[in-house]
C-alpha cells in the first residue's frame, strides 16, 4: 500500500527514513536553498538530482544578470504554461511583490498579451512568450535580446525557463495545490 501523501500526491520521506544518499541530497539542498520549498521536497527522493538542482536554483536567487521583475516575468510565463497551481500562485505573489503591475501579471498568467515600457522587461517577456509557445525566434527579437540583455542575460532567461519548466512539471505531476505545506522540516 502506498504511503499517505503529504505534499499533493507525493508522500515525503521523513529524514530518519531517508537512505544515506537521500540524507546527503537533503543536506545539499538545505545548504544551497535553505528550507525545502516546492519541488525540492520531491527531489530529495532522487539524491543525484537534488545535488544538482539546489545549486542551479540558487543561481537564480541572487547575483545573476536578471532583475527580480525580469525573473518573475519569465517564471510566471513558464509556470502558467504548465497549469501548475503551486508555483504559479507563489510566483504571482512574487511578481507583484517585485513591483510588476497586477494587471500585467494577471495578463501573463492568463496567456493574454501585455507589454512593458522597460526595454529589458519587454525583451524578456517576448523571449519567454515565444519560447514557451514553441514559436520561432525572429531575427528582430534575437537582435533586440542581444542588445538589451547580452548573451549572459539571454542564457539566464533560457536556463531559468528550463529550470522552472522542471519545477512546474514536477509539481503538476504530483498535483501539488497552491499553498501546500507538506511536512515540517
């Protein structure tokens, strides 16, 4: 019989029941991410993945090329694409807290067109929308992105979207609802 789910459909592993490898993955996530929010609770089950995902997620928290507003534009587009309640809800709040206007955040989450007066934010929005919807990246968009973000910023947007695709798909698969807490750690 399956264990009782604690985080959506997923049954978290109490620390004392983890294998030594899972405990090491858990410690690695705690060192790089602090408390275990979101899919990190699930990634612990796969300790090799946990040791990679923690540092990658930490890269997108501080000291990289995108502003918080730019980050939240790309993340909201990505998470809402996969209809994943937990991260979409969390990043709707984060986007508004970062100062993005509520009407723009709501348009992004609903898949409606919006625009930004800030050149970099507009390029991030166009890149993320184009990539999330499997559209061709036009030469004009490419040129605007290189000018506004440079190749470091471009690769940060693309990799951020890849990371959050994994987050959104993981939480959608395990049907983790908005606001789920799981086990106390």
